[in-house]
């Protein structure tokens, strides 16, 4: 009887120890996880310029930036929105605006969300609520609703498209609109 009580006590002690061990491990993991999502750096009133050969090529403005460079898949977040001007050689510019943006450096992807608006140098205007830009292949795409207004009055509305960043190659998934055709 004494031996079986001692065995029961030993098993109960081991089970209690294992329960405490796993309990502590989960709490520890949760704390590590919470710590790992803190930004490395926080910036306010961002106004960055990228120059090449003495010429301004890009100007990024944002009220705030959170840099998560400490993660295994690092990114920079612009939770209060961003405006980016891309300058051409002739000093004309293309402008991108969004209420929030995330730049993923590892895969060269930019995610734009909420009130996304692109205005090209020829006054083409694109509006959507979510847009991805693959910087490595200079390609834009979305699966969301969009409106595209060309400078000649053409209006195209649809759901989902992909295009090169100059809009010379534009593939719509489905669309309706008004097309203006000049007769020659």
C-alpha cells in the first residue's frame, strides 16, 4: 500500500511539474512574440529624397513610419498614409497616395491600402482600395474594384487588373466604361 501511494505521489508530482513547465513555456513564448513585433525605429514627419546623378528621382512623405527590420521578414509600415512622387528625366512626375502602406524589402513588394490614388504625368488617374506594386518587375496589380480615368475622358471601372507601372500594358479582369475614340 505504501509503495503504490509513493508511486501515485511520484506520478502526480511529475504531471504537475510537466503542466507547470508547459504553462511557463507558453507564457514565455507569448512574451517573446509580443516583443518581436515592436518596431526597431519610429519616424515622424518623414520627408525622404532619393537622388541619382544629382537629380531627385523619388520623394516620399508620410506623417509616420514604423520600421520592423528586426523581424525575419522585415518591413516598413506607414500607418498614417504616404505620398510618393516619382520624377522623370524631364522633371515631370507621377504621384502615388494611400491612407496606409507597407514596404516589404525582402521581396520588393509594396502594399497600398485605402483610398489609393495614382496620378501619372499625362493626368491618368487610378483609384482603388488595395494595390500591390512589385518593384523588381515594375508591375502593379489588384483583385479589388478600381476606376481608371484617362486624360482623354475615357473612364474604365472594373474588378481586378494588372499593369506595368507606366500603364502602357493594362489587363483588366472585368470592366465597364466609356471609351473615347478619336476619328482620323
